[in-house]
C-alpha cells in the first residue's frame, strides 16, 4: 500500500535493521544497542541506506543509543546537514498530557515548514505518550474522491489574537506596533483585520502538496487541528457560549470560505488512525521523519516524559 | 487508567521484562532472546510473576522464543493447565487478509468461552497483520453512561443458516436432522424458527460481565461483529438488495429487540481504537491474554502470515 518502490536496505545487518510496516505506513527500525560502540560512526558507515530508507519510507527509528543531548545534536547535524539546531525540551503547552495531539505535519498550515523532524527519548512516560506516525502519501490516497474535491480550494486558517484571553497579538508577533504586525502579515500572505483589541488573521493554503524529492502527493494541512471540531465537546460549547465563532483562537474553513463539515474532519481523523504506525518509546530511541512524507501525533500520557525535539 | 493495582514484577530482571502501557491497556513484555537457554525453565522459575502480570494486566508477551510448535504446546500446557490443546494454524476464513478483524473477546456472544488465548508468531506478515489488544475493563469504563443504559438489556444475536448461500444449518450443526438441531438449540438457550430451507436462531447475552477472578466489570459482547454495520457499505447494500434484513447471516440488536443505532457501534469501535495497544509481531513472539480481560483484533496484512492460536 505504500506508494514507494521497495527500499534497498540489504546493506544493513538484518539482525540490526528491519522494516516495521503496517501497510499504509512503514519505518526502518535499527536496533543498535550494545553491538554498536560508536553510533555516529555506524550512522556514517550506513549513511546511504539510512538516507534511502528515510526518503523512501519517510521514517527511521534508531534504538539503543545513549540518551545524551550531545549525541542527539551530532545526529541532527549529520543527518539534517546543519550545524545550528534548536532542541525543544519542553512539553507542548497547548495540549495537556491527558489530551492527544492530533496527527499533523509540522507547520503544514504555514508558508514554510521544517524538512526533517528528530525526536529522542530521554525518559518515556509512565504510560502512553507515544508518537504515532502516518504516511502522508497513504493518507492522501485513502481519502475519498468527494472529500478531496471539497478540499480542492485548500484550507483557510483563521486566528484571533486578543489581549484579554489566550495569546495576544503583542506576544505572538513580539511587537507593540500594529504597523509592524501589518507588514509581517503582508509579507507572509496573511489577510488581517483589526476588531477593537483583537487581531484577526486568515491564510489560505493547499490541502495537499507534492513532496519535492519524490514528487509524491501528500495530505498536508492542519484543518483537523484548527477546526472547531478539534476542541472537545465541552470546551467548544463553553467557548461558543462565551463569544461568537469568528473570535475563536483558531478555526479552519475550506479555501473558498465555506464550512468544513464535521464528518469530513472525522473522516480525516479516521484515515490518520487507520494509517498510523505506533512504535512505543524506549529510553535511547531516536526517531527521524521527513515532515512532508510523515504526519505525527502524540497519545495521552502520565508521568515525566522527556522527548527532545529538533528540526532541520 | 488501568483499573488494577500495580503488579509486582520486581522479581523479573528489568532488562528482560518491562511493562508496555498506553494508559487504557498494558502488557508485560519479556524479551527472552539469547540470554535464556531454556524458555520453559525460565517460565517455570518466574511462574508466579507471569501469572500475576497475566491476571493483573490481562496480557503477557514473551519475545525471542524458538518458533517451534512443540514449545508452543508446552507453554500452553504449562500456563493453560491443560494437556489437550487445539492449535489453529489456518488463517481465518471469514475475513480476508485485506480486511481488519474488529476487536472482540473470543466467543463472548456464546454461552461459554475460552479462559486464555495463546498466539505464537511463526512468520510475521509482509506488512500489517498485527493483533491489537484492548483492556475490556477500560473499554467498559470509557463508554458513556447513556450507551451503557441502552445496552442494559444485553445483546440479541441472530443468525440465519441457509443451504443455498453461505453456511447452511446441516454444515453448521453437523447433522441432517431438524430434531437434533432443535434439541441443541434448546440445550444452549437459543431461540429458533424454521423458514423454508432456512434456520433462524437468536440468543440474548449480557453486554458486559464480571471477570470472576478480579470481579472487574468488562465489556464482553460481539455486537460490533454481528451488527449489520460491521459489513462494508458495498457488501451491506448488495445483501440488503438481495434479501430482507432478517435473512442476514448475522445481525445484532439490543436485548429487547430494538435496533442498535450505528452511532453506538461506531462509539464502541472508537473506544476499542482509543484503548488498543499494538505490539508488532516478530518471529518467535508468544502472546498470552486472559480472554475476559482483553479484547483482540487483527489489522489488514499482506504476505504469508503464520500465527498459531490455541485456547485453554
């Protein structure tokens, strides 16, 4: 089902490397462990196969590394091809531990996005806290034609920044100048309007894109995160009682401005679920994904959980 | 979230044994591998902890065993406490490889059911073919109160056996005698009626039960497998065009005979999905589950897949 030719990983020791494949989504899993004294040297020696698997499947999971930040940075530099990286250690503040983070491609609602994502497990959660992945090619191919037709206009993302609740525009844009905000919006293709203390922005982006390296068409939007339906029933009802829908912090419509039916979002979520491959975190795991080929999410969890995240 | 006290597995080597826990569902995973020369001796030595984990979590996965039928039988005998076992090697004939088998507890629609299920992986599928498990206590606790109230009358399972299509009553009951069929139905609490060449049977069972050893309440029915909604859209429409609903090979209603709304089945399926823990099959894996504590299913797959199954 994965729309790629088989990847040649025959150069890798079959004891060390195997492909975990649920049909729609696959990842190369390399268990380095005690057999590999120097993980960086191993990665350099097998660089060609790792790259082939990464760009073929979209995901490579290295297991049994020493969970050291310095090693993580070196791997990011080696595979990501950059010397500057930012490592985000903090837990996401938008989602509580007992909430799932829906499947998404990083910044797919934006004008630009990271090429690669790196996750390293320093401490797995007491339970849960997995990072399921789903092949965005398979997601696109699994969605019904009539849904794709409705999404052909793309997705219109709207945000309301207000200073009295949630993220205000001063904080979000790191300025007190409305003129600077307006310039930023114009430069980034964002429509905007002022409504008293509020800033309302709107951008329209494609619902799918073609991954440049493979040419494969991928489902690549965050309608499921932005749409009203992504809020829990209780939160949504409380918010809609408190103020009109256009003042919601985030929302999504079809690109032509018409509402996205909740059933379409449900279908997208179900398709993500059907495609998702979940490989539980162990201490010392390092997951690399190609952001355009692979969506990711997070399951609910409890306990201390330290997953380092870097982008390239 | 798992409604059991923590299980004491401190007597097990932490390198060998760890608990995989997604919140609603947990399993003890023991990687025996090369360190353990004699898996049966290891099991005997750690019998107490294995039993505690099996009856606490509901599932134990042993990894790295030699995939030999004789060893499988010995493990089944040791843990299952029986000397007679039937090993089912064949792929299920009811479900094609490209279909998923919905989550269910074995024979939970029947008057009796196996206590333990054993699965051993001789050959993993080319892709997919996983056996997700879901804690039936968590499933019960996750279902909304109004749904539970609707299921308070139990589930009425209906079957139609016909000789011209699908499984006929002669084959199902292994007899040509209508009188013998009627006796069997009376002895097993099944209502029945004859309709020309057809035999229609009906049994009503609880939707949940209390697991005897722990007293825990578990979701324990096969409404999601029997209900019309379990058929794909195309198959369902084709069948309903061909003959009336009462002649469907299988169907489920609430215990009082009223229809189960498709939304309720969807909610049950989503709850199973939310609770499910999926541990991909490797050659030499042996999974043991307590049938009343843990539902199981099968994801779609391709390629040769040989998972031995035994019950006790």
